[in-house]
């Protein structure tokens, strides 16, 4: 099963169980009903789900993607971390003949937890809320600043080129700085425990924010303005980047963040050190960029955990959680996210060799393009040139399955490796659940394993 579950994950339909296997070593089993569920301290948080099975003697039944929908409205009421339980029960004529259960951590509605793995990183994109009314107000303030300096207050994304995109991003940064938000220290055990992410209303009006809070707000404002933001996750820190033209790395998240540093060096990505938005001192755009780059993206970059691409996340179906605003009359207004209608820019027709090169480039997987770009970096930071122990890429092996994996390698079994940029983890199914129905006392042996 999944190791944790949150409101943001349930809102985006994240799967709890990958496969559910029922093994019948006894006589033929007919008319059995399998019911998976998820429970919290206050009771069941999943919707009713039933699967009807007939299992021959000595056979197994496997359910791929078994229906187990966690109710987002119920998860919204979970305020703090608590222990939950994933339970699967097999009934015959209303008698439970087999069951399996496993603990799961349930996070509060505003909680997010940093841990290794694409699923955790991608879920952070749900907290970027361009649909929040306070983000619209903030962007209106940025538009006023932009008009004062350029004579044009339009937040028109990439329509007028990279320099205009820079001007829009810088105006948004200064609009946040003008709100005089005070810096709040993040939780000391960030990564071990869940962190509460404040809403835009709490930060912009409450005047306090961690690096996470301000980064998420800046990202939401950039998305509102039509720019493609990326969240750079470090150990105990986070800052913002954005593409200077209309591109992305075509996947919600990447753990191999070093491959994107070359895009920063080439001027394709600009950085915004979000903590400086809580600083009353005057900074230039270059100083705000360098503050993040020099501190975290030089040397071995051991603190880099990964990068979340907001455009890639939206393309993979990871939606922002709804914004809930209490009106003066005490009613709650819910503001859902509506994707912006975009039209592709019309490019001049290309001919000859250049046209063929562009056509071929469209079919190249994004990771290949990243490797090619990385070769342009001839410094010792390039892992393809200067291979060191920290430069190794991790191979993800499911918890508790390392011994089995070693046996497969020793036996010369064929093993399929999947590149991280070919996977959207929010659409993955994070676990395998097994039930063994046995004769005798009626309750069979139960086994639950991670993927």
C-alpha cells in the first residue's frame, strides 16, 4: 500500500492499492465479496467498494487497480497527522473468511511531506493554487508595477518573448515583497514529519511565511500570469525557477535535478530565491537569481532532492486543491481550478534541413534531450564527464524487496528499468495487497507487501 495519504492526493485520485490478490488453497469459492477500505481515527474515509469473486480450488484471483476511492471531502476534515488503516475483507454469505490490513499515515489537509520518490514530489503541485482569489489580487498589484515601469501591465506569459517573461516574474516577486511578509522558520524535521503549508490568504494577509509558503505562492502567481514555474526542492529548503520561454521537462517531477542545471546556465531557466521576498532590503533580479544558484546549484549539489514542474504536473492531471474562502456572512466559497485556454503560437513554416531537424527533435524523449544539453557543460559539475560517487543515480527498489531483487540479478533474470521522466507517479499504483483464503478456522493467512 501507499506509505501515506493526504487530501491533495485523494483529490487527485491517487491510488492506494496497485493489485489485490486472493489465493484459495481449499475448495472452490463462489459468491465471495471483497471489500477494501481506508479508515482514520474517526472512522472510514473511503467510499464503499465491492468486488464479487468466484475462485476455483487451488487458484488465485488478481484484481488490477481495485476500486478504492478515498473521499476528498472526508480527508479535508483531517486536520493533523494520524494513523490510518488499509483493510481488505473477504466475505462469504456475510461471514469474514479472510482479511489483511496495513497501517498508513494520514496527513492533515494542509500537510505535505518531503520524502524520496516522485509521488511525494508531484503531490506538492496540488498546493500551487492559481485559482485562489488572493493570487488574482496579488497579480493585479504586479500588473500595476509592470505598467509603471514598462507602460504595459499585461500579464501575457510568453507572448512577447523571454525578456517580457522576466519582467512579469520580477514584478510578481516585488509584489510579494511589498506585502511585507515576515519569514517563518520551517519545521526542524522537514522530511521526517509533514509540514503544514499555509494558504495564500494566510500568508499574504497573515504576513508570515516559510520558504515553502512563499515559493508556492510565487509559483501560483506565475501560473496565473501564464508562466511555467518549477519548484526546486532541497534538504530543508525550496526555491522557485521558471522557464523563460514556453517549454518544460514534460513530466511532473524529476529527481535527477542536476540535468536541469545546464538549462539554468544556458539562460533557459531563471531562479527566484523566495526567502528574499520576505527581506525588506532592495535586491536586483540578478541577486535574487544568484542567491539560489550559488548556494545550491554549484559543486556536488548534494542538497538537491528534485524539481517539480507545474506545467508538467497539470498535463499529468494533478490539479490544484480548491480554494475555500469564508465570506463576511460566514459562508464558504469554493473556487475550483479551471485550466486556462491556450492556443499554440503560430510559427513561420520551416523548410529544408532545419525543418527535418525540428521534426526529428519532436520524437526524441525528453531525457535524451537533457543528456545532450548536459554534454554542453564542460565543467567538472557535469556528471557525464566527472563521475564521482555522489554522481551515481539511484535505482529505486521497493521496500522489503531488496533480497528478491538481488536473487533476480544473481539468476540473470531480465529486469526492466523505467526512466523517471517516463512516469507520472501520481498515476502509479503504490502497492500490492494479498489475501490468502484458508480452510479450517475461516480466517486465512494475510500478507501485505509494498510494490
